[in-house]
């Protein structure tokens, strides 16, 4: 069964060279489908993509898809990779889940040999445009793509059809404390509430205000007024004897766009935020800094 000819597609590299990624035909871009490439694989032999960013799936939309599958079958084959035992799902998590709900035991599939990084990128891209992805999952997916591909926020926004401000605000959610992020995932806080909170620097203030939002059912305008007018929740001012040179803000923006990371210039220092060792290595590569290891 798995000896069928593998499908050859344009590949991720060519897909990423497009100015804007075509999400409607995304899977057709990475594999070329013909009848000889499609095989039937048992659902029991397929396990989820280990790099799947989505942790929650809406029951209602899965039921709708399951009903459609009962009537018309699985119209678009899933994409899998052969593993030591069975197959790893590359794309088509919702189709597999809905097929199980519809009572199917096997699904049409295309077998393709992707690397681990390609599997991660495909899972991220497949999910990033889904409306039911929660804001934290979406933010993490965006950050992972930016880090994997070395995009600036501007480049990512252009390729994925988003505004730069949307991406900046979305990534700001990842600066929130983990328990506040959980509140967003569990829908105790809206994404709009969370965006306002992400502008604050003091975690204690953020948590205090988040509790206040839930208890008093405050709307976003209430929170914005609190942030703007209440000394307790205001960002602490930087105490300095000298006025900040306005060019610093311009330079911060230019460097941030180049690196795709938050940059701060003050006290004759440049501070660059990074999220992991891999992210730091990516920054070093952009700056053309080579570290020789013993």
C-alpha cells in the first residue's frame, strides 16, 4: 500500500518565495495529486503531527465536517509521512478527527517524505488561517514561523495577508504571564482585553487587573481608561536627566524590523529581546556574527 508512487509538489521553499501564500490551494502547492498517488490508509495507523500547534478543536465544526464526510466522503486526501510504526499526519488533522466521528475506519491519503522542520512548517501554515485557533495558539504559530524562516514581522505580515500592527499586537500576547495566557485560552479574557494588558510591564499589575476584569466584567474601554488614568496600572516611567533622542525610536524600529525582535535603545546600550537559543542564533546569523566552537 505504501509502495505507491510518492507525490511531488512545488515544495515549501518555492511556496515561501511567493509574495503572498495561497492558503486556499496550500496543500495542492506542496503536493501534486493524481489518482495513482492516493492510497487508503487505516485511521488506526495514523498518529497526529507531533508539531501540531492546535490543542483545542471546536466540537460543533467537527460535527459539521463529519456530517459532510458521511454524505460525500473525504474529498481532499490527507497528507502523511511513513514512520517506524504506521504514519505521522502532516496535514489534515480535522479531516481525520471528523472521519472517526463519521464512523470511517480509513481515509484517502498521499504519502510524502517531509523532514521534521517541513512537518512543523506545514502544521503551522495549515492552522494559522483557521478562525477557531485561539489567540495564544495563533501567536505561538506566528512566532515559530518567524523564527524558522527568519522573517521580520513586516515580511511575515505581507506573506500571510496580515497588517504589521496585527502581528505586533498578536506577538505581544506572548509577553503576558503564563496564567494570564491560560485565561485567554479558556476565554476568561478576550484577545482585546489581553492586548491592553500586554502593554503593561509589571506582571503583578497585569494579574491584578486581569482579576478585576473577570470579577467586575469590565469591557475593553473600561480597561483602556484604567491603564491611561490610574497610576497603579501605568507603566513605570524611565527616570533620566536627559531627554531621549527622538532618533532612538526610529533606530529601534529599523533594527526591530531587521531582526524581527523587540529592540530597546537607552543609556548608550542596545537591548535585543530573544525567545530561545535558536532565536539568538538566528539573530547572530543576521548580524553575520560567527562563533567558533572548540
